[in-house]
C-alpha cells in the first residue's frame, strides 16, 4: 500500500489556506463562523472552511513527480490511498478528480488526521511496516517511523538532514524551489509603474525643490509597499478565478510556485513596511494611505464583482494616488487636475475591463470569471472607455483656455498639442484592447509600449517647451 499525503506533497499548496481564502472570498462572514469553531480545534475549523469554500479540484496545482510516482506504483500492481489532514469533503473531491486512489483517509469533523493520529490510523488499517508513505513535513516523521518505505517530497534542508540520519536509504521526489524572481512577480513590482502618479501634483504645481521631491519619493515607496500587500491579498482571494484564466493561472500562488502559506506573511510584512514609511511622511498622508488600503481591500472582497461600480472603484484608486501625492508634498491640488485625472482613470479602468472581456471571449468563456461581465457587454464597456477618455481631453482643453495657464507657462499655446496627442493615445489604447493585444493593466502596458512612450516623450517636450519657450522668450 502506498499512502500519499496531500498538502505540500501531492498538491503544491495547502488546502487549509486554500479553503480559508476561498471561503473568505465568497463571504467575509466566514470569520464569525471560524471564531465559533475555535473551541472545537483544528479539525472543526477545517470542517467549517470545507463547507464554505468553493474549490475546483481540476484547477489545483498538483505535483507531477508525485502523480508519476503513484502511476508507476499502480502499474506494478500496487494500491494507493490518499491520507491527509484535509477535510473529508475536499479530500474525496480531489481523489475523485484524479482517479488514482483506491481509498481516502482524511480529517473528520472532530479528528485532525495529522502526525501521530495519521500514523495510528494507518497502522490500524494496514499494520505497522506494511505501507510506504509519501510526505513532506516534519509532522510526517511520526508516520515514517511506522512505514516500510520512506519517500520525501521536496523536503527542506533541515528535514533532509534528519531523514539522511534516520533513513539513509529514503527516496526523495524533488521539484524546483521558488526563486527571488517568483517572489518579485508575486508582489508585482511591475505594477509600481502606476505609483509615479503621486508626482503629478508636484509637477502640476511646478514645485521641484529637494524637500518636495523627497516627500514625493517617500510617498512612491509607501504606495508601492501597500499596493504590493494588496496584490498578494487579491491573488489569494482570486485563486479560483485566476486558475480559470489563460494567463493568470501562471501567477506564483495560483500555480503553486510559491507556498501559499508564505503569502500571509508577505502581505503583513509589506503592509507594515508601507505604514512605517507613510508615518514618516506625515499623519495626513498616512491617513490617505490607510484609506487606500481599506478601499483596495473592499474592492478585492466585494466591489470588483459589481458591474460598473468596479470601474468607478478602480478610477478612484488611481485618483487616490494623485491626492496622496499632493498631501505628501503639501502642494495644492487643483480642481482641474482632479477632474482630468478622474475622467482619464475611469477611461483606463474601462479599457482594463474591455481587455479582460476580449480575452474571455477569445478563450471561449461567456462570462468573465470573478466579475459580472459577459461577452455582450463589450460594446458598452468600450463606449464607456472612449467617451470618458474624450471628456478628459475636453477638461484639459478647458484648462488650457483658463487664466491659470498664462501665469505658469511662457508659451501656453504650445500646450494645445498635448490635447491632440492624448486624443490619439486614448483612441489607440481602446483599439489595442479591442484587438486583444493588451494583456496587463493599461498603465503598466503603456510603460512598456513604444508608441505610448513616444507619446509621453512628446508630451514632456511640449510641457517643457511651453514652460521655457525653448529660450526664445
């Protein structure tokens, strides 16, 4: 008999964490149910989570080396059993999906099948020394002590050393460990391209002294850390939808590249770092930063599933970066900039949804996973994106016709060229999304898109020229 563990062994994840984040994504009220289950111990908590989680066994990240080992064992006439501390409901669903096991032994409502309990149950059913066991953690040492064969799946350095001393002839199934690049992908460093938005009020106010720039830089760092903590949280809450997505299923947590239990500590650490930097900037900025975190968490838990509200929320989160930059640098935020950025960011948020709907249609899906949009909404969302972007251009044109521009620029007439460039850029971004060629957030896409970078360079030249008159005035 080959007894196979699930968490961290057959599965490149942990079902306790998987079920917790799935249940939380469905309803935050599960936290109250967990509090009520605490007196019943770990087994009762797992039971509560299993009842409320929505797990698709077909999309879970399995370890191919373990699956191949089970198949080789069965091809030689052996039988296999899934033996796991995961709740019975989830364990049976996984076993039924894989079709590799002759039976399942899992945690019940009042018994947590781990360590000594697992060893005792296996000995009762098969007899001591009459089974081989595949595990991955120090808790499995108690099971290996009763097993005939010791098979370790991806053991850490400490466990490997202990196994080498206790069982010199043990077998090891290895997989590639997570790399630094995987952790950088998980915190989405590339998404930090949105955070230079904090410098917009500084540029708009023409205040570029060292103290103001330093405050802007600290605001950038704080927002980057806080945003990364939210991205980690969002990925955990979105595991099911990400695994159903053609590209997002390759994200580190969805693919099991990084252990899911690391994610909670990553989210906490990044949040704490962002709060410390934000506090150093000032209490007002810290207040905006914390509001951003609350708003983003609300978006991840609830708002992103509400049609149109999700686009408004995204636009608001972009705009909060601009507001935070003004608060951090203590520069006035004009109503012109606020109106312009709000319409522009609504347009970009709609373009983001437009791109996702196009991807879903091309993948054969009629409804966007984890969202409320279907393929029939593409035309409406596209119109929202374009019309809001054009209103942003109109706001910019009205601003350029105001008396405030004459006081700030030497050659204000040159600024009208920026309207033409922005009109072209918004139209092109909507076209790129509609053709299915935008596979990321529009701002992140623009940071690597040559045409967008050329448009940005032209805008910088126009603004610099209008401010200095190219030395002609």
